């Protein structure tokens, strides 16, 4: 467990409340309203909405949900094993609107036989949405586990113009429909 001083703030999103957690080095977590508290362990947290990284993350997430941001730039300070960090760093390379399989990420990090370990590391991703774990699909192209729930994963992919059920065919109109729907919330 880390002893760094973490602060947090809750923000509204199309999926309910998100808990943003940061320290003096960067954003450390974006947690879901019903997140399992054992999934990401950071140590003691205290309220701190004045943290500059929380402010940046809040602004960038609002722009993302509003359809105005495709790449996050808030500095990150994620904690995990070296393997987990390599997976999360690889996830950051998946462009907006694209997906990868667990096997492709395993190949990318030089561990081609580690698809299951990639899945486990993905499940421990502390910085949901910003480290785009929602862009990982099963080898068969199907939605698989997601801390925010499969419905949220599906909606995030549709927001980015990627409908896992339609492949790339559903891109254009879906993005427009979702941007209008999210703008109304």
C-alpha cells in the first residue's frame, strides 16, 4: 500500500458519479460509483477538489463526454507491478475509436503468451476511461469484463464511434447519436 497523500473528488458523468483521485504527482485513479473497493488500493484518501490534476481530469473528462476531446493529457501517476504498468502504458497507445484484443496487447508488450495476465492487469487499471481499458475486447471481438459494467463499456465504445456488435460499419451515425444524447445529460 502506498503512503502518498491522495485526495479525491466526485464528478458527474453519463454513468453516474466518478471518483477522481490524485496526489502531487498526477492523477492516480478514476473509479466507478459501484467500483469494488478492493480492485484499486491506494491508501488513505481525503477530499481535495483543489488538486490541479483533479481539475485537469475533470475538465478533460467533461470535454470527452461532450465529444470535444479524443486524447487525454492529464499527467498520470499509476501504481502497480511492472507488468501492470506495461499493460496500462500499452493501453494508452490505442487510438480513440479503435479497439485491441488482449492477445494484441500481449504481443505489443513482448509477452505473446500472456493474454490472461493482460486481462488481469486490465481489470486492475486504476484510471478508467483515461487509460482506455474499455477499448480491449476478447479475441472473438466480444465485450468482456469491465469495472464500470459491460453496458458502460458498450456506451463508451459507441461514443467513440465503435459499435462492437456492428464492427466498424456503425461508426458515423452512432457517434452523432451518442454525442447528442450525452450533450442532453
